[in-house]
């Protein structure tokens, strides 16, 4: 993904994630409206029409959500734009739930209360999505796509 040069969101050079349809890069706002670093998810060029439609449904589904366990979208493109993207909060130092579960000293293995609390938080986030739009289904909900931030570090 190449972020346009004359664009308010400037890449820091760090790629956060990459998949078949999109890439996520760390960016900063050159206009100064948003302070700090953010994550920009950009759709790769040359995808079939269905990929663009799905991308904009994704944006619409999460843009209006306000929940403490769901990352906020702060900016996005529209169908007419040449560069298709959305910008969301960047959770610095976050790990995937998959990496936490697989690490030595997994806190959820030895503490069932912590495991239940995590399950409750995930269920609340899923419920908030369903309540916002019952027709929307997360197509890739997995421990690899759940960010986990340990506030005790």
C-alpha cells in the first residue's frame, strides 16, 4: 500500500499488519488536529468491486460504535476517493490475545476469574456491535484479531 504524498496522514514507516485485502500502517496527522500516532488501514488497489463494497460496509459498521472495548475510527475515505482507507486509534504496546494465551505465564490459565472477566469484556463488545447493527457479522473474530492491553505492566 502506498499512502499518497499529499495526504494528511503521514506514515511513520512502521507496518502494523498485512493481509490479502489490506495493510495497516502507523501514521501521524500532519494537520495537527489529531495528536499522537494512529493506525491507517488501506485497501490494496485493483481489488474486485466486492472487496471495496465489503471495505465500506466495515467502515460504516464500526464508525458509529462507541464502546470502551472497541477501537474508535477517527477518519475515513469515501467511495469516490482514489485511496481507500480508514484511520483508527492505535493502542501502543498492545498484544494480540493469541500471543497472550500462548505465552508462558498466561494469566488466564491459572486465574479463572481473570478468564471470565476477559470473556465478559469480549461478549460486551460483540453485543455492542450486534446492538448497533444486527445484520453485521465479524468475519474474522479470533484471538489473533483481539487486541489485549495489560494495564498492570
